[in-house]
C-alpha cells in the first residue's frame, strides 16, 4: 500500500458576492473512502486560524475566509497522519481541493508538495538572518551534502536539538525537540514559507529534496520577533524550493517504508 498525503488544487468559477471560498473533500489514500469528522483549518500568515470546520459523512467541507492571500490548510484526524499545505486564495474566486491522508499507524510517506513559493529564498530574509549570528542555517547545498533519508535526519548533529518519543505508548513515532534550560525538552513551532504549517511530530512529512533552506532557533530569545509565538520553545523555519513538486514513488521511499514496517512488527512482538 502506498502511503501519502496529497493535495489537488483546482481553480473554478468566480464565487458569488466577491467572497473567496475553499470547498473540498478529505479521503483516505489507501481506499479513497471519505473521512468523516476530520478537522480542517485555514491558518493565516500570523499563525491564526481564520476558519475551521469538520468534514461531513461524505468527507466534504466548506471554508469561507474573510481575506484573500496565502494560507496554510491543515487537516487532522486521530486515525490519520496530519497534513498541511500552503494555498493561495484570490478575492472572488472559489478554490476546490481534494485532500488524501495516510493512515496514522504506519506514517511513512511524506507529503507531496504541489504549491510553488512566490519569492526566491534570498527575499525571505534567510541570508540576512544568517549574517546576524543567531540560529543555525542549512542551505540547499548543505542538505544535498548530508543526503538525509528523512527530513528529521538534518537535526541529528545540531546542539540542543534531539529526537524524542512523541508518544510513550508508540515508540516508533518521534518528534524534533529542543533542550530547555531546565534539562527537559520542548516542541518548537514549525513554519513553512513563513507560516505555521505543522507540528514538530510531522516534520518527516516534508521531503528533504523539496526544501530550499532551514533555520533553527533553539530558544525564544534567539528566534526573530516575527516568528515568536507565546511559547517557551524555539522555532524551525522551512523554506520550500520554488520548483518543488514531490514524487509519488522512489526506491528510497520504498526501502525506508519496508524497514520501518519491519521495525514496527518487531516492536509489536
């Protein structure tokens, strides 16, 4: 079974009354069945949920944000792996989306990136902040040199950053965490193209080959003010490649999936 979480975008006829609408459906990737009671949220550039709803028995939903612009559409369900994607809304137009979610039991396949970033990395402030002397920065060339199998592998050698168990009852699911001054660990805020887009548990839903740059701030004091939220932890910023498209199948993913599946079998014995 191929596990993935995908997003299909289709611009349709202009919406009435000059409003912008997001209409769509959420389905299981494994059998295309509708997912009922999935939480769908629209998150703006400030990390604020502007509209949210639960899917109906047919997996359908309708969101109506007040403003046009860039948003993160976030979908979560207890039985499935959470997903998040950036979308662009134009005033007076309706956007139709079809979302597929991977089952949470074996969350192996990363998200398929279909959106394009509007500005190159140099205009996001990445290089300006890298010259400021705070945080740790990885460029596309750094990522290619490390050749990580999963995105979380980028953080294995970083000071004050560690992979910890996200759920003590399920040892196979881990999250990227940051060490606190008291010796414990905290979950950082995770931004995609400048907007909060996922949790620290879901970093591996991004493909390493789709990432243009990474910024890591291990304390709130180090975090740039525009990315500070009411938290005692730091932040991780991902900037996606302009030409990121993803791929539904690679041999690397196949062997990673087989290895993880065998590990889960051993843990269950």
